[in-house]
C-alpha cells in the first residue's frame, strides 16, 4: 500500500497562485504548557494539498460531496498514463494515446514527473493544465471513468486561467469527471490494482482534501 496524497503542512504545502495566508496550523491545547491533552486548530482553503473538485466548484447548483455514495470512492480499474509535458502546457492527447487507456478505466492517473518541482515557485506559477477538449475524449473512451488525478497543482494552468475555467466546466459539469489535483505520484508502485480515495466529509462542500491510497 502507498499514499498518493501529500501530507498537509503549513511550511511545505504549495497553494494555487502562491497563496501562503490561507493555510495555518497552530496549537489549541498543549500538554507541554500544562493542558490535559494536545489539540490543534486548522485553517485552510478547502482546495488545499491533494484535493478533489466537485461540480459545485464551478456551478451554483452542481453536485457536491453529498451526491456521491460511499461505494463511489473505491476503484478497481486504475491506469497510469505517463507523459511528458512542458511548462504551462495545456495537455491534450492524440487519439493513439487515448486508445492506450483501457476502456474500463475508472481512475486515471496522469504522471508527468512535475511533482519533483513541488517545492519550487514554478510548481504553482508555471504549471501545466488539462485542455478543455480532453474531457470529452476521455469520457468517450472510458464510460466508467470517475476521477482523473495528476501530479501538478491544478487542472488550470496558472498562466492560462480563462482556459482553465472552461476546462473545469468541461470535466466537472459536461463530462462528469471529477479531478484530484496535486497528487503524490513521484514513487508510484510497480503495479496498482486498486485505489481508495476518501474525502473529508464536510456537508455540501464543492471540494476538499482527500486521502488516496493505492494497493
């Protein structure tokens, strides 16, 4: 088994647009200070770290976490697509590459190797994104596809934000494919049979951190 999520850390977690203010983790109770137990206060944007986007993220009346049954979060047909992408590239895939993805895939991992830059400014400032046209191609090829996850900070390239908004709508709303952003794919296991992707259960949320485990 292996985590495909990053631990959330106030000092190391990058946030879209270079935001450093919305993530704070501080002590609330400390045994070292004489309290009876340890506790923390967490303050963060719900799209922090390895997290999932729901349709409500880009639609007033789109689906939220409440619209997904518990069994949705277990995936048994996982495919890893390894590609090379350039800084700021809007990733689209030729049909030959699309055809390499098994039609039964329910969780697609896109590995670019960009995760090695996670501690650098280019990770959020010059990240690649997914092209709007890719959503329909993936849906046509994989009727059961539930989630696409990838090793860059957002489906939206920070340098192509208008296109990124369109891409979010194409994936989340038109094609009904959820996205998991900022995944830890640097040391993927040789084989992945299944994935469990568990969200934080916050009522009616449009997105939240997820713990993704591959085995």
